């Protein structure tokens, strides 16, 4: 699944950065967002994501 596109949505900058670094090192293409609104923007604006990794408790809503 190398090269797959992953969106990481988390409001904690350190965790978001750590996940993106680890996933990029594993060969994935990673985009990030800090809020539900940013995540929805990324999904609407970008192509498809193969996977979305999200925090369930975000400042502007639930990650579900």
C-alpha cells in the first residue's frame, strides 16, 4: 500500500506531526488537518484519500 494517500486529523500538533512523519517514512503520502472543518476542506479539495486517521474529540466536532 506504499504511496497511498492518508489524511491525519488531530488537534494536537505534536501527535499530528509524529503520525505524519511515521507514515511518510513508511512511504505514504500524508496530508494533515487540525479541525473537522479543515479535514472536510481537504477531502473536498483534494483527490481521494485511501485512509483517514482522525481524533474523535476535536474542538469543532467529532472525528466520526
